[in-house]
């Protein structure tokens, strides 16, 4: 059996659910006879707030009940933990001040939060939300749920995706697939049935804004660009109305309610009700009672739109940048999908339509569209949806050999197929005419520990100085697990393509063994990779100095300066074959310092030569 295919014979005995694990709210959905359906909880609510609380006396509280505890026990309650998934302290320095909870010391690589005397990682906290969704699904379906498809933002990196899978495993779920949120939204609208097209997915969530541009080609969704603002969302619109209401009340009642958690939360609910009504009526009122007093204020849609215009405009900047990054104009967008409750606001829809020159899809509930798409993907995997492309995953990472015998991975293990990835490389030798492309499969860091799939040459590239050519390598895996590798010289347009079957000759047991070996030797491999990369950098600087010694600039240096360069090179050569990459890099730095004057002199000579005979 091809290792690019998962045996789903045992999957059909249990239902696979689709989960939207959101920053603000999370949902779980499944495919019934009529289509994808979001599953409600015991309270009848289909959205579960992504809030987790650890109250005194033990236990865990999730969702709406935890939202109440956010006021009463903020030191024991956590929200927006999705922002922290797969990140270290350095990654969240700019955001850490926004959160009330404490980061435990020693959280450089993996964040640990202190909540009510407990130390927890973001995946452990997210697992509680997933457990609640699992519980809701089991109660609704009257059967055990053990498998799920979970959505993630398109910009999530490997660490963030792995953290999401870890959360699923902790919650007792086998995560069969991670699906990009914009892809899920597109699936919900059936856009995968188009032969070709470009889709813009505008996602205005509660706390974050994301824009993704996708290209659809024969059922493959390729993310062309992503952009957004992690500090912009529907909450900003709610807060704008809430601030005005609090100011009105302070003026009318001579009472500041902003310090009363209960009053603020109750007023916030009334404000949100008014905001939602203004999406389909021209005028409504904020009506609020507290402490025996009553507050009422009429809000027209025109007034509301004037208040939020700057917030809506702030979302358009990232949209324009995403178009620019994708190399597209608004006229080239075929479909626009809206995600997030705030996209119900007519002003938002009009602004998006005006920018992308395409009427957005609005038929589905924008709060639920990602979860619905996840359910579609789950149904494809379970075989409940016929005549649709069965997307699969790569069992092992795929990449190419780079300098120093190191593997540069282009398509990572567990990537959904069909899949594509492109990366640009360059040459390492002056005047190089051919480039050998060595395709590899495996999880280890070094070429010698991975499986060779194919070797081919890109011939007759322009003989430029090392580092100048731009060689674009593109990996494309089709629905049958066939890998096409194309190498293209961007300067001349010359390209070579080879097709390989990366799964050939490996049993499932061999794949599992390779993955296990990569886990066991991860630290050792990482150290070896760092040493190899340090040696590559050392080779580059040694070659540059050797070349510079042939120039007049070298002999223009004083005897002491030349001796300092020679001494620095000898010291670098002495540590070159050692296993301490820090030491190699330290001596590279010493050579760099010793040759600084030589480099400046050679640069001046080159500039003077270039300007010779030129009139200014």
C-alpha cells in the first residue's frame, strides 16, 4: 500500500468531526444527510467561548461559565490562548502585556502559564476547549468521538501546527488533518469544485483580522499570501460602542460603572445586541438597567458607521498588501468569502466588495463557515462525501540537499496533499553552469540520514558569481501522491522537471520507524546541522579571503594587519573540524573583524574602477 495514503477502513466505524479552534470562540460540526451542521452544547449555544478557568478546589470550567469567572477570578482564567500556541517568550514580547496571566520563568522555548497555582502549557489549555467540544459532539450524536479535523490560520508555522495537534491528542482526539481556515471557508461554499480561480478570504474575528489570497487549481488550494492584524477585530467595534455608553451613563447618572465587572459585562451584551440589530434595521436602541436605574440611547446605522469607519478602513490596508504580495490586482479575484460575525455589518461587506470588485459570499453564517468547512473535509476523509477529491497527507517530509549535506525541507510531514511549495536557492561556486538537485525524503536534518528519491541537473545556467543566480525549486504533489520537482533559473527561464513516487518501497512500519528515529535523535541531529551550517559559512569566508589575497588591496595592508588576518584564519582552521558550532562561529567573527579594512579597501577600489571615465 502506498504510504501517501491513509487506510480509512477503520475510520468509517466512527464519525469524524470538524473543529474550528478559534481565538475567541470555538465550534464543532459534522456532516449529516443534508450537509454540514454545527453541534450545539448543553446550553443550546453553538459557539463555545475559548475561555478556560481553573477554580479554587480543583476542576476545570470552559466556555460561557468560564467567561463569568474571567471577572471574578481573572488570575485563574485564560483566554485567547491560541495566540500563544507553539511560541516562546521571545515570540510574544509585543503581546505579553495584553494578557493578565503570568508567564513562568524558564519558558524560553515553550510557554508555561501560571493559573491558580497550576503550571500549564498553551496546548494543555486548548485541550480543555477541545474536550468540551468533544463532549458536546458525543452528547449530540450519542456515540464516542475520537477523530477530528481541526482548522488553523494559514500563517501558522510548523511549531504552531504541531502544538494544535498536541492539544488534540491531549484531549483524546486523533487529529486526522489540519486544514487552513481560509481553505475550510472555501470548502464550505463548495469553491473546490471550480477548475481554476483566485479566492480572497476576509476573516474579521473577535480579536484578530486575517486576509488570505488562495489560488485554486484542479482542486488544490495554494496560499499565495496572508496578512492581517493580531490586535484588530470585532471586539474593537464592541468596545467603541461600550465606551460611548459608559460615558453617557457617567454623565447622566453621575456614576462611573467602568470599574464594575458585572455592570460592564451586562452593558457589553446590550451593546452587542444593538450592533447585531443594526445589520438589518436602520435604527435601534441600547437599553440597559442596573441598580434600579435605566439607560436608553438610540443608535442609527449612519451614526454607527461613522463610529467604526476607521476600524473598517484598518482592515483594508492588510488586504491591499496581501494583493501586492500575491502579485495580483483586485480585478483578478474571482471569489470573496467572509468569515467572522462582524462581516455581517453592511459597511464591512460594502468595503470588501468595493476593494475586491467581487460580491462576497454571504449565504452561510460567517461565525460558523470555518467549522462547516472542517466538517466537509471530515466527511471527505470518512468517505461520507462521494465524487469529491480525497485529500491525503505526506507521511514524511520532502526536501532537497543544500550546502554542507543539510536537508532543506519544502513540504513537511503531515502536509495535506495535493500540495505545493516553492523556495529559491543560489549557487556556491563562481561561474557555476550546472546545479544538481538532490530530492530527499525523511525527518532527519542531514542528507546521510534521509532517503534519496531523485537526482537531476539544471543545465546551462548563466555563469555568474556565487550567490547571484536565483534557482527556483518547486515541489508539487498531486492527488495520487506523485511528486513533481521543477528547478528553474529565474534569470533565463530554463527549467528541468522530474517526477518521482516518494512513497515507493516504504512500508507503514518503515515510515513509523523513520519518524520515531527522528524524535529520538532530534537534539543530536540539530547539533550536527548547526555544525554543518557553521562550516559552510566558514568555507565561504575562507574562500573570500583566499581570493582577496590575490588583490593589490591585500598587499597594501601593513605587515601587522596581514599577520592578524593570517592568525585569525589559522585559529578558524584549528576549530573547523570540531563539534562546537558556537566556537566555529566565534572564530568566523574574528576573521570578519580582522578583514574589515581589507574588505573596505577592495570595495573602494571596485567603486573607483566602476566610475573611471565617468563624468558627474
